[in-house]
C-alpha cells in the first residue's frame, strides 16, 4: 500500500495528498491513519471503510 493518497480534505475544502501516519492489522482488516499536511485533518480507514465516508 502506498504511503500517500489523494483525498478530499473537508477542512481545506480541496483535494490534497494525505500521508499515512500509522498502520496496524485488526480483525476487520488493515487499519490506517491518514493526515492532511496542510491543516492536520486526519481520518482512519479499516479495509474499505473510512471514518469520513460522508465527505469522501
């Protein structure tokens, strides 16, 4: 998996390259944490589920 993804940032209100800040394996799949370098906004993904799915 890449350490960088393009994602919409609701704080900046535009697309940015988010950087992976952590990763671990949980029962539901791989849990990854992503952070926007511009404002610090972050979200979590577990497998295909995102914590900010309403803005993705």
